[in-house]
C-alpha cells in the first residue's frame, strides 16, 4: 500500500504549529520537502520526519570543565 500523503493542515497539526507557519515554510522554502499534486501541496511522512531530524539541535549546555 502506498504511503499516505499529508496535507498542509495535517503537517501543521503534526508539528503543532499554526497553518500559516506551514504556508510560510513553503513560501520561504524552509520547510519539509513537498510534492505538488495538481493544485495541492502534499508531504510524505518520511520527508517530514527527515526534515524534523535536521531541525533538531542539542540544547544542552556544555559541562564546565
């Protein structure tokens, strides 16, 4: 069975951000890789997860030596 595609609304909910943030990511080309399906933009779950992994940063403070 083919992988289900996420809509912009699905992506916003998955990332827990407002929908306009997803639109801004698309406009600035800073968000996850997208697919144009006719007039719709869709996202593969694996592309979203890979993008999220790239966004992860280590916020721990370095230990004092």
